[in-house]
């Protein structure tokens, strides 16, 4: 298929032993672009009570939804309600999703269990050869659609319907970003979400005021600085979020220093992270080295357990209300319990979460340091003649020209116009919507349009890639 003819997307519970069916998790690479997964015929039908949706009918259907309804959506229809996620938590999921160790241990790959749980269907039951997360007809779940229980529905992620029928995700940013980023997922992957509120009749100002009052939006950045609602990402994907290292830290302390209560507060992990910032200096640890990272996790989790239960942690909630464990690691030695599992290296048959995270992170190409950053709106030509120009969430209208020896890094950008790079040093484009032709010729060091850690792009126009490493 010629590039000019395409619009493309670049892109725990304990389980009993099951006999796995061999499956694949691959993305098709053509001219540097991952082809979009278009098969959605197997997407689950919403249960009753429910509201079925499609991309074209999303707003009207969602506007009629009631609290408790289940909405069938695609990942690209969702708006985040937080500016940051813990990248290492995502890297753990992606490392495990793309590994074959689950299958080698006689189980199904975790991504299918995670999808079924998120869809209100408990866990995966069977997986066909070549199954894809984006095609729900290629695997089955333990609980059929329409047979959900209160317990399985409680495990689903949640959404609020906002003005105009826009869907705002209030729980599940990490899980759904993992589905979007994994090679056999993508922006068009279907999932059902549980509606917790319909505020579609409110004005924008009244909507955000209500969201703040009900604590359904987190307006602190990755450094715990306040932000406005206008600064929230517009869509899911690593390229659209900032990395909060303390959010990852809290994730790894789960079931070691705290256990999420059944009535867990929204953004519970961020609240713990806010508290830990003043008690654990991550700058004192080497988070690329397993032993040092484990030491940080142990220090953080022991600090959580050791604090008195009535201590106010954040947002008026106490340590006990946020799930503090009275005994570190549930009373077990460091070589056992959840901390022992977390410590298992990548060479083990069952690696720990941290090992998966660090192994995947090592495969993510590092972006060159920015010498110039363009944010907000930019109208007119952009000429990159030297250094590294970064487009971070930029909405740019006009041509982009990258000269010899210069570099362009675009993450979460929207570009309307042609992009041309000849003899550039590095070109990295991830999570970007480009309306116009893309031509990259003779890149000296690296061209990145897809692969580990690179959020799928949407390219609308001809693509020419020649002589790039």
C-alpha cells in the first residue's frame, strides 16, 4: 500500500493454572509507521444497564448515560483528569505484556487478564493464536458480557460525562495507557467504562468546579506544583503525560507498605506520593540500578507502615484511610512476601515488577536534551537550523523544516502542514497528529516514529522515509 494512500496510527489478581493458547503481540511496520489495528468486530457489547457508543455517536449516546451505566469506548475518546503518571508503572506493564514468560509459566499473558478485569469480566479464559488486545473476538473472558457481578463491575475503570458528551477518565490512566501503548493495542482499542456521574448539562466552568468539589480531578504536576484545568492532557498516551517518579514509587510499595482499601479515595497513590516527597529523596538513589531502586522502595514502604495510623497524609485523609499496612511486607522477611516477589531479577522465570520495568525502560530510546522548546500555539513556518527543538503538546500550523545536523523532538503535538528533515541528526515524533506530508531523508543518528515508549502517531498525508538508521 503506498504511503500516500494511508491515514495511519503509529503506534492481579491470583490466577489458577490454565492451559494457554499460543498468541502473538506484534505491530506491523511499514515505512516506519505502525499500521492501525482496525478490527473491532469483537468488541464487547455493553451490559444492561448500558449505553452503546460509536466514534460518530459518542457525544449524544454518552450524554444520555446514567451513573452505573457501562459505556463501550475506544481509548482515543477519553480525556485525562491528571497531568502525570508513573512511567515506570507503565514500563512494568509493557515489559510484561511483550514478554513470553507468562506463557512459559503455563499461563496466559497478563494483558488479556488486565483487559478482561477492566472490562468487568474478571480474567481471561482462552486466547486464540495471534490474538490481539485490539480484537476482543480473539480471546474470551471468564465472565460473559451481561453476567457481570457487583464484584467484577467494581474492578472496572470509571468515567464522568462532561459538557458535550466528552468523556473524562477518573480512574484507570495507567491501565488504559498501557493498553494504548502495547503493540497489539492502540488508540482504537475498545474497553467498557463505568459511568460515575453525568455532568453533560453543566457549563465548562460549572463542570470543573463540580469535579474539583467531588475530588475527581488531580491538579498537581509531576513536581507537585499546582496547574489549571487548561493544562491537563487532551488524550491518553505516554507522549501526553509527564512522568511522576513518586507515583511509580508508590505503585511499587503496594501490598508492602499499603493496601488500597475497598473504598479507596480517588488519586490515592498521588496522595501517598505527595507525603513521601518530604520523606524520601529519590535524588539520593540510582533509579537505573535495581538494588538502589529497591532500597528506595523499601525505605518508602517502611516509612508508610511505621507512621501512626491517624497521621494526616494528604487532602485530610489519614494513613489508615489510605490503606497503611500495620506490618511492613505483611510481617514477612524481605526475602519473602510481596517485597521478595518485587525483588526477583529479569533472569528469573517470574521476574518482579521492578525488573520488568527497568528492562523495558532500557529499550526506550532517550530523547536528546532540548535546546529550544515550543509549547502552546505556533502559527507560521518553523525552521530548525541547529540544536534540538522540542514540540511538547504544541499546536503548530505551518511548515516545519529541519536542517542538516539539527534535531526535532515532537511529543503529543498537533502539526498542520508539511514536515521535512534532510540530513538531520535526530528526528523523534511520538503521539503526534500530523496533517500534511512527512519527509525524512538521511538522518545521521536516529529516526523514531514508533517502538518502545513511542506513543502511536496519527499521520494524514504521504510519508517518505529514505536512508535513515
